[in-house]
């Protein structure tokens, strides 16, 4: 299996865990095994949490010495598109809860891991979150060096 295919699987897996899971009964508990991958972090999915109110969910995985963060995209395009996707797509400062929560989750994971490689992935809005976050981090860490070879983001979507 290629890495890109595996990232696509993980980006879709985030829809099947946490709140409004697409498949009931799959655990998002830290330590849960998915093949050779282990869930190493998750964001709050309690029904009344600010994260669920913002329609945000993310998982972190450990896979062959690498950390992968998967951001969930839009659950219901007809309902959430106008509330979540459109403000991010048409707001040039990205001052939206989804963007802030994606950054907070990344910082939480980055602060708790022993690896130096973090790959971000996601589907739909999750892919956009992964890409924007990677761009922001690379520009802050390497302002004069450009982006080539500095990060890896897999985006999968419509």
C-alpha cells in the first residue's frame, strides 16, 4: 500500500470515530490499533464541547515512527457548508473556529511526541485545514527558505 493511499484511508477514518461516527462502535481511545497504526491523540468529542459545536474533529496516529494527524471534513454539506466551509473559504484572515482548533490540535500533538515528522491529512474541509496549517507552520519556521521539502500534507476531497 502506498503512503498516499494510507493517508486517504486515515483521512476518511476520522469520519468513523468520535461524535456522529459513520460506523457505530469504533473506538477513538488512545492506544486503539488500526492495523499497524495506533491512535495516539484525539480531540474532544463530548456532545456539548466547543469542538463539536464548531464541527471539528481530529485524530493523531503513530505509524512506523511517524505521527499523522487526520482532520475530519464537513459531515453534512447542506447543513454545515454555509456554517463552516463558506466562512473559511471566503474569509481572507481564516479567523474561524475550525482553523483555530486545527492549530491547537497540531500544537498539542507536536508538544507531546518524540518524533520529528508530522504529516497532516484530511478530507474536504479537513484537507483544507491540513494544507493551510502546514503552509502557516512552514512559513513561520522557514520564512526565508521556501517550502520545498519542509512538510507533507495529504488532501483528499471533492
